């Protein structure tokens, strides 16, 4: 059961990621990224992270991707034109990616001591998670809320700044 | 298969492949928004390996780290998309080849 679910959703993940690269229209890329994120939520559930699976769907597949599609539609982003890209990307980038993947693959396939994941084993309940989050890690949690507040203010300031400049130049 | 379940190394391999696809997308995509989406893909890939290692060591802290990464990524997406809107207003284009003011 675990094996079947893993293969279905890992395949969906990879198909979505490859589709993200192949599509030329940003909205299609955004939709395939939603597929990747939702399949990742199922994989989190298989690994026993139930709260993170819910948060992945709500925060990533929900909030962040709605923001992306909203901006794509707001800016009326059209089809991208394919160019050759920079020389640095061709000369350094792609070999570096290939080397990185090969290195990780050899390390992971040779690794000993990595366990196995089975259904309903090692499940972390939201209870356990919140107990640690709100006792030991309360300060980082509160600091993150300030960070998000600053991010909201920054986003508003950035988008308003363009208006001010334009009206000042007129 | 003698043992139940599947090896955790497969999850880590999936995470590594997704990360590499994100890097390739970052390099080949020519639209500012799609480049930004590739960064989100890389963040998600790293989150998957965090969750896998949290399962391996039966540690809650790995999952809490993913929770913080999610919150920071949400903030990053908000600020990044605001920057993209500001760039679009200034240059009227989303093609990364034409946004080259800071290029050598």
C-alpha cells in the first residue's frame, strides 16, 4: 500500500516538476507547481507528518500559489520566449547540477543506517508538534510572526513606491 | 519484499531530483515569475528531505524546522512578488534577459 502510494505520488511530483520546466506559459507552470506541492503533501502524510501535510496544502498549494496566479494574471504575463540563456549557466550551471545530483545519488544509494518508512509508523501528531513548538521554541515562533508582519509591510511599501515615483515624475 | 514499507533513501532521492529540476528550471526559464517558481520548487524539495530525516530519527524538531521554512517561504513569496510587480512597473517586461541593469 505504502509502496503503491509512494510511486503514484512520486511520479506525479516528478511529472509536475518536469512539466513546470517544459511549459512556456507561466500559468501552466503555476498549475503544475500546485500538482507538485499537493503530491508532496501526500508524501508528508506517508512519512507521518500529518500537520505538515495540512500546512503544505493550506500554505503552499493554497496561499502562496494563489498569490502566484494572482500576480501572473495581474501582470498579464504572456508566453515566454526561449533564448539560449547566459553562458555562465551553460558552462558552469548544468555541469554543476549534474555533478551535484550524481554525488547525492552515490552517497544516498551507498548509505547505511537509513531506515524504512511504513504505513502508520512513526506518526507525529499535531499534539506532539505543538507541545514542542509552544514551549521550547516559543521565542522563534513569535519572532517569525514579526518577520511576517515586516514582510507584509515591505510588500505594501514596495508596490506603493512605484505609484509614488510615477506620480512624482508626472 | 521481506520488510514492510520502502527505504527512506528513495524519498531522499526524490528530494534530490526535485531540487536538481528546480535548479535547471532556475537556469533555463526566461520568465521572472517562472524563475521564482523554480525557487519555490527547490524549497519544497529541501522540505521533503527534512521530513524524511525527521522520520528517520523520530525527531519532532525536523518537522518544526519545515514549519518555519514554510512561514519564511510565505513571507519570501509575498516580498518577491511585490518586487516582481515593482520591476514590471519600471521596465514593462518580465523577461530576465531584458532586466540586465545590474549585469556586468
